[in-house]
C-alpha cells in the first residue's frame, strides 16, 4: 500500500494563521446592506404619546398614515407593548437628523421627529440586541422561537404568551423579591417576566421566576444582590408578554457589539461597546 495524503478540496474553512472571516461586531438597530431589499426602508413620525426618546432597534407599532396639507408625513409609530402589535423595528439607517450630545452620545429623536424603520415581512437583515443566553441557539435551526423583552428592547429566550396581572404585595429579603398577585399568575419556575409601575423603581425590569409558592405567589432575584431597594410604596403589574416573535435568528454576537443603554433618571442614551446582538431576518 502506498502513502496517500487525505484531503477534501470542497471543505469551507480558513487557513491557520490567515485572516479571520469576521472580527468586528454589529450595531443594534442597523440594517445590513442588501441590494434586493434596501428600498424597503420606511419612515414614520414618533407619536406624541411616547414618553422617552426613540433610538434604533426598538419594536414598533405603526398607525395608518394621515395627511397634513396634502403632504404625507408617514404613519405615527411608537413602542409596542405586545408581540401582537409589533409591526417593525426602528433603525439608525438614514436617521440623519437624530441628535447626539456630550451627555447622550447615542442618536435619539423626540415626539414629532421622523423614525426610519423596517416592517416585518420585508426580508431585511437587521441587528437587534439580545440576552446573552441566546448563544444557546447557535448550531440550531434559524426557525427556533424567541420572544421580545419590551422593557429592555431585546430578544430573549422563548416563553409562552401570558396575560398581565396586578401585584398586590411585594417584599425584599437578601436579594430575593417575594410577589403576591391579585389573581392566579400562571407562572412556572424559569419563566421570564417583566414588572413595571413599582415604586421604588429598582423592583422594575425583566427577571426570571426563581420559585413558585402558590397560584398567586412567586419570587425573583434582583441583580443588585444584598442592596435593599427599600419598602414598596406603589404596587405595579406583571406586564403581558411572551409569545413567538415572527423573525429568524441568523447569527449571534456575544459581547462584541454596540448596544443602547438608556438612563431614565437623566433621560440620556449611550452605547455599550461590549453588548450582544443577533442578525435577524424580519
């Protein structure tokens, strides 16, 4: 038997020590260049009902466009509060009039300003912020289901749709918050929830159910650990959420992208340079 060199000339790979295929991350709320779909970029007017500025990568609803002095200004758009009302995502592409300041270095726009966005079903590829745990999707089908975090405006692991429930009592102990709801919450350990309207505001945000004591009680952990947020003076709600977002996740970038971080106290938005994003087909 003679000596042979085994190789497969059809394998797609990179040479050891050569240039990498990709070494840079993405920017949340940007649309990737694609000659076949770039003309699907739409524009709307940020609704007066919005209470904070708009930036790229936010899930939007879209109203039927009105006209003003026979000049179409585009539809009113604003932040969606459920998967059923998501009609597209805001983009930084062509947002040439959005403002930056020394304190707020992420481009933003206020009510009445134009918001570039892309509609669901346009077959565009856009970068959206994700929960880093979505790295678990890698290697699986692009049709794996994901859900949307309406507070932090990012993709999160899929969980079934849930109704909103009023909170009747909350208490903190050693980093764990105990919650009592006014009606049966239907939650299970590991479910993702979003809590809003609580004062102090440190109780608000998106969390994972830690334990379930009964049909009306459960717990979750605060990220600040042993720092008490104080006694609850105003009860809030568990917002309706969950459900499958009608998109396909094509690629994930964990810790190597620019994502938006909003400070509600000072009303400023800046970029984090070590955020996580996914390229999503909408």
